[in-house]
C-alpha cells in the first residue's frame, strides 16, 4: 500500500539502506519499513563462504596436471565491498540487480589461479605433484596480501589443496615407474640382505677358520712342547744311561784293577808258596825217609793215622795170616768224627 514495505535481514547479512542516494542506515540483521520508490537496499553476506576450484595447469616439463581445492573467505569490510561492487536488491527484495555478488567467489578463484599457476609452472611434474601443503600455504599468504581482494573488502580465511593429479596416461607411467622403483628397491633389499647374509657367513667362516688355526697352533705348540719334553726326557735318560754306563765302566775298571791286583797277589802268593814248597822239598830231600815219616806222623790226626795203618796193612796183606778188627774200633772213630 502506497509502496511501503517491510524488510528484515538475518544476523549473517550486512544491510545498507540508501534513501534518494544517501546512506541512511547500515548494520547486521537490520529490519525496517521502507518506501520502495525512494529506497534502495544493499545486502552483503558476511558469513564465511567456500569457493571450490579445479585448475588445469602445465608444469615446467610440459606435463598437464589438475589442482583441486577450495578457499574459505568472507567479506571483511562490507562498506568497502559495497563501494566496489553492486549488492543492491531488486524491488521484490529477493534477488540482486547485478551479478557481482554471484561472481565474488570467481574473483577470489581467479586471484588464486594466477598464484598456483605461477608456482606450478616453475616446478617439474614430480615436484609439482608434492606441492599440496606448500600451495595451500602460498595461496593463503598471497591472497591475504593481495591488493585486489583487499580493495574489494574480501578477507581470506583459509586455503586447502585436496588433490594434485596428472593425466591418466602420465599417472600410469608414474605408477609403472614407481612400481619399477619399488621392485628395484625390493631387489636391492634382497641383494643387501643376501650380501649381509654372505658377509655374516664369511665372518662366521673366518671366525671358524681363525678358531681352527688357533686350535692348530695350540696343538702344534702342544706337540712341540711334547717333543721338547720328550727330548728333555730322552736327553736325561741318555745322560742317566751314560752316567750309569760310565759308572759301570768305572766299576769294571776298578774290578779289572782289582782282578789284576788279585791275580798279581795270587801269583805272588803262589810264587811264595811255590818257593816255600820248593824250599821245604829241598829240605825234605836231604832228610832220611824215617825222619820224614816221623814228622808226618807227628802232625796226623788219629783217623789219619788209622787210615795210614790200614794202608800199611793192605800193602803187607800177603804177609798177614789173620787180622780181626772189632766194631768198637770204628765206633770210637765215628764218635770222634761226630764230635
């Protein structure tokens, strides 16, 4: 009625009320009556907004990749944004009269694209595929300092990179290369393991050989020690035998000297005895036979005299007629012999 209407905004919308080209009221979540004929209303969403993007770019080695992510931003200075862009509502209060609000996210994405493209084009493919965190940090830093966005009253909250992917053909080639590298690393690991095993076996074998060599050296030392001991014992036995033989030789020499001396003494005794006998015989040769018999009888024992008597009887048996010998005579002789 008479063009009077009621407007109410929520708390996440910044409202600028202009009457006849002059700002009358601005703020968040305003509500008021207005005359649609003379009043224009600009609404700016001041809540955080998300701007997803996918960039098809080329690396320094002319490989195509896609960078996918999103940027969180908001209108930090609504009055500055309203000066630069048209946020006025139509008469019905439901839609914008311009496409500027709808293209706000595009402006942020285009600013980010130039930053990402400059960085990706300076890197080769393999390095570019690993730029997720670096690109996210670079986008946030560069957009926060971008004059074009600050002139539009836009503040960047966050930036993230969800994926950096090559073309399917390049991805397959990289997969094949990575697979070959993995297989090569596996082969290298097997080689290193086998080499380590061989080295360990060699170390063990060397230790065993060293042990055998040490044992052989010890056995040789023992044998040499045994030989030395045997030589020492043999030398001792030889010396002992030599000493024993020398002792025997000395004993034999002493015995020979004794025998020679004994023989010499016997010879001298025999000579003396022979001399004595010869002297006696010489003396006896000049004596009469009867004297000699008397001397012999004087030194004879009774039994010897008995024997001599029987010898005389035997010599004169032809002259004896009859001789009687009683047992008493022999009994006395036997008794004297026993005593």
